[in-house]
């Protein structure tokens, strides 16, 4: 049996930055590392080519009566820059205290290694385990998984023999409390560009005769929220599902404290949809956010120009059952209708992702037709977490987005059990990313226990 | 005698961007170029150090009974970016048709070279010309001339022996019609910065709980104008002088056509203060303009960040008798009062300049105590323009700002005769700046003729 921490170090040493073509060697190294690890565990490994980075599909077959779990993960990582802010080099893993440092340690190499190790131990202990397992490990997650939907279409038939998806690519609120994430927000992203005069103009020679596109853009942006914090776009909330009382109750158990949260953010006033606490708003409510704005002169000092253009980058986080394309159209139509005379408005479409929600068994709104194996998986996860962590998991939606979860539901019809393993202090996407080795140890035990119970028909 | 076009090329090749410290070499190159040119013409050249870029003071003395003209110009230029929009490199002058292209070709290297050439020819033709001439050429005009007022205080006594200032740093409406500019707008510039959370945030993990500073900034900006085009700041228009009927009449002679102007700008709707045509508004009315805006992610694609900060660069063009400091305070106070809760607003003060107006001899509002040499200079300029261009000049205020003109009036008591030489199509402060060489040729003849008449006591 391999040592999971040593294996994780080896995994981190492959600099698998998917978005940067200079790291092609690191990408293939990481892919081969995962493929050969799973191959060594007795899996039939296929490396499925895509337009960019291949997807690893590793299968342990068995009787069709056995439960079939798809374990998802990704072998690519975010860029490591700014490199100078790392205490030790990003791709030279180092253990300090109970943490392993390195790019990808928490997102997603550590959590993926956690689940691979659990499966390896389980199969070593019981080579005849009555459980079908498919590892699905992609290499484009940090780029928005562009090849994934096409892959799902192509492998629809094979994957639809599965019962559910299991993954660890979400967060724990703290080291004591496990969360089984049961909802993710979707995304709708686009840029808006406003053009005034056909070129930049001298504000002395022409100032006072035409509408400045910065002003026009600001006027448009200023209409998109009400003073009390709602998105002011007709129809924006029409498809939003009501929150079930059990979800609010579950969130209360988290015991999050508004004062500490405000201090963490460095703000003195929250700004949420009326009727929602900050912790509720970021899970249950959609947003319309401005990720960037630009136009005219941005350097030091001054340049007295009336710019020809100004732009803003807009992203909406969506909740069930909002549809990204419909929301994009609503917001774009509203912007067009509200644009002042004298400027031209154009859009640059960016990507999108559906929101996702799954209801665990036994809740007031659990679907009547919920797959029995999914329900068993949730119960096994609940029991395993309670046993290993000494505390029952919470079932919470998360504010972030993992669009492939909704893609899998839409294309294959599978729901996901999301067993979060990274902590707020893990510095995902930032310098000095790290992963807590105590969490890893308990995570291995939890996944092992959960899959064992599932296989045992419990 | 030098070839003025070749000399102008040489001048443009010095990349004298005063606002950017990377161009220090270009600044000293341009300064040395002008100093040595004037030295070669027999002027006594002093290079007066300032906190930043030195001022060239070049003197041709003479009898105290001779008229004394100060010829103003500047050797610095605007930044050339965005560089990719230039057809030929900004600092490699090229002649295409009857135009010379390059940063500073029109603002102010071409017009300054025009007046230097006129003086050189005049002195070559008549070395004993009874005219005292002082060239005053600064290197901080494009930064708002921060060192200039202090210089004026220090050189007050020497400069107060002069009768008036002559310069070409204003515009011609078209190639046929000369304008002797008799008014300039002032300036009040500052940046506003809005801060939300203490750092950039992930819009999935935290979106929906706090006010985005881009939104807060847009809301502030959107309040600063009324829909009908007035600046919506209480007290903003209080000190604005009424326009004299002769000024509106003179402007009518310009025969400017709104349709052509709209086409030139590439807009379909004007946006002016009510009661003013676009041509009146840009001369007689103040503005509040947004020269730049920035915040968050501005690259390609997307980054789902809630930025910590956003900023805008604001400039007001002022008319007599608005005071820059008062206007800055009014606008800043208004912004502070209107800023939404949940963000912090700060200001970075930039430069400023007083508005200026001079009334030519013989108008209904000409001051009774107008200097006789100034009145003669205006009459000589009128006669020279009529002779060389075949049409009398117009006396119009201009929308642009040359703050040092008001400074010279305030500190030294001198008025200015402003002989405009750049055309609307010259692309000042923009890519592909150019200067019309036919205008340059007639400009040289005009200045030469005007100074000759003045020296001859006409």
C-alpha cells in the first residue's frame, strides 16, 4: 500500500497548469501519474483525448446489481503566480506543521488523492468488494471545463450505468464540521461595451457637447440594483426556487457570526437581498456583480480625454431554477432598454454554468423518485462522517460554482454527493496554497467507510 | 536659415512625455534641442531648473522703448498610448500628404516651431528689428504646469517689462478661418477612489453580501448630471459669467454646422447644457467629465472577482469666474454626501487652472484701461491674418485650457494674443496626431508679418 502523503508530494511536483501552454509537460506528467496510480490499483484506464487536455476514465467493473459510483476529480491547477509571494516554491511540496504546501495541494490534488487512497485501501482489504467504481479525472477544470460537456455527450451511455457522483472539490467551514454540499450557484457572464464618439476626444476641445461613455455606462450600472440590494432587472427572480425552512435551519447550525464575517471582509455594512442574512444570501440568492470596469485614462496623473469606449465585466451567480441563457437575455435586454441616447451598447458573451441542487433523503422536499442508491449513499456518508468526525455533517448549499455538476445532471441524469475537504485558510487560487493533513487522514477514513457501507448494502 | 519642417521632425523625435519618468531622456533631449536652436538665433538662453522639468527662458533685449513680446510654448507632449493604434510610430515623424504625423506634431511642437521660424526669418531679414522678444518654453504643460506659478513669482520683475504674451497653442476651426482666441476654460482635476472589502474577493464565496465598489462608484457618477445635460452639483453654475451678445454674434460668423460636427465626432445626438448650441456650450459652459475609470479584472475572458477598489478620474472645465478650488470642494462634498453606505470614498487631488478671458479692442466690454501695446498687437495680428489668409480673424473663446495664460495675467498682469494653429482633425492627445504643413507655412508668414508691424510701430 502506498503512502498517500508521499504520493501527494509526487503529484504536486508535476506543474499541471492547464491554462498556460508552457506547462504542457507538467500536464502530461500529472495525467500519467494519476493514470498509472489507478492502473496499479487494478483499474482499466482509458485516456480520452479532447481538444486540449485528456480526460482519465478508469473503471472497476462488476455485476450490474452492484452500486456504481463515479468519483470525480481534476489533475490541473491554477497558475502559481505571483511566484515571489510563495514561502517555498509552488511545485516543490513541503510539509510545515500539519500542512502540505504547494500549488494544487487543496485544489484538487489533495482531496483527489484522499479519495484514491480510500479506494485503494478498501480494495486491498476486500478485493471482491461488490462496488463498481469509475474515476473521472479531468484536466481543464481551472479553465471552466470547456471539453467536458462534449465528453459527457460522447460517453453518455457508459456513464448512465452509474448511480451517483462522489467528489471532494468543495469547502469545509472549519476543521470540526463537515458539510455535504447540496447546492451550487450557476454562472452567466458577459461584458458590456459602451461607445460614444468614434475616437478618443480632447475634453477641452469637445467637452460639453456629447455624452461621455463612462457616464453612460455608470448610469446603466446604477440602474441594475435597487437601493435595498435586489437586482433591478424585470423577471430576474422569476425562476428562483423558494428556500425550504429546513435549509435555513441547517444553516443556523453552522453558527456563523455576522460580526466576525464583516471583520474578515473588512466592511461595516452588509448589502444583501432583503429578507436574507449574509450567510443565506450567498447560498440562496442570485447576484449581478461587476467583476471589472475600464475606460479612458487609468495611469498616474491626468489625461484630459473623453474616451470613445468604456466597458464592464458582468457576472451573475444563479440559483435553481434560473437558466443562464434566459438571465443573460433579460439583463442584456434591460441594459439595451436603459442605455441613454447618444451611445452604442454592445455585448461580448462569456461562459455560463447551470445552478445545481440535490436534496438529501428525508427532507420535506426530497423528490419522491430519488434514486435509492443515491439515498443510500447520502445515508452512508452521513453515518461515516458522524463516526469519524464525531459530529453529523451539515447539508448546505454553497455560493460557488462547479458547473460540471449541473452538466452531469443534465446530460447523464446523475446527482452528486459532495464531500468538502478544503478549509477557508487553504489559500486556493492564491500563493502558499496548502492542505491540512489531519483533514486528509480523516477524509480517507470517511470515504473508505462510506464506500464500504454502500457496498455492504447499508 | 534652417528648414522648419526638418527641424520639426528632429523636435518630434525626442519623446518628451513629461508625465512619465521613463521618458526623462526624451525630455532633456527636447529641452536641449529648443535651447540650442534659440541660442543659434542669437538669443541669450537660460535653462531655469524647476522641481521637475526645466523652463527655457531665451531673451533678445533692446531699448526699453521697444515693444516687448513674450512668446510662449511647451516642449513636452502627452503620452502616446495606446501605441497599437498609431499607423506609424509616435516618435518617428512621417509626412503623408500635407501633414506631418507624430506625438506633439500639433501640440505644441509644430506651432512652437512655426513661431520660432517666424522670429528667425524676421531677425535674419532685419537684425536690428526694434522689438524685445522673450521665448518662454516650458516642459510641464501636459501635466498642468505645476512649476510654472512658482517660476512666475520668481521672475515676476523681469517678465513685467513685457507688454503682452503671444502664443500658438489653441485651435483653428478650419483651414480657411483664423481665430484669435480670447478666452480659455479653466480646469479642476481629481480622482475619486471607492473601497469596499479590504481585499479582492471570490464572487462565488462572497457574492451577494456586500456592496461592490464598482457599483457604488457608478451610482455616484450617475448622480452628477441631470438627464438634460447640466452638472448636478449644487452651486456649480453660481459664478458663471453671462455671455456678451457680441460673442454669440462672432460665433455665428463661424458658420459651424451641427450636422458635420456630429459626423466628425461620430455621434447621433448632442448632449449640452440646455439653451446652448454645441458650439456655444463648449466655449461658454463648464463641464464635469470622466477621463478614466478602472477597477477589478480588465483582461480577456473572465475572473470572478469582487474588487476591493474602483476609481474614476474627474475633470471639470471651468469658465470665468468659476474658481477651481471652490469647484473641487463643491464636487467632492457632493460626492461624499451621495456615496452609498458600505464603501469608503477618498480623493486624490490633481492639478487645476483658472479660466481666462481677454476682450479685444473696440468691443462693447473692452476694459477702459487696456494696454496700448496689447491693443496694437491685436490690430497687427488682425491685419496680418487678413493679409495672409484673405479673411479677417474671428475673436472667440475656446473650450480648451492653457492655465498658464490665467497664471501670467494673475501674477504678471499680462494679457495674451492667442494665434491658433491646430485643426480639429489634428488628433491632439490621441493616436495619429498630425500637423497641417500648409497651416504651418501660413502661420510662419502671419507671425513674421504681425511682429514686423508691431516693431514698426503700426
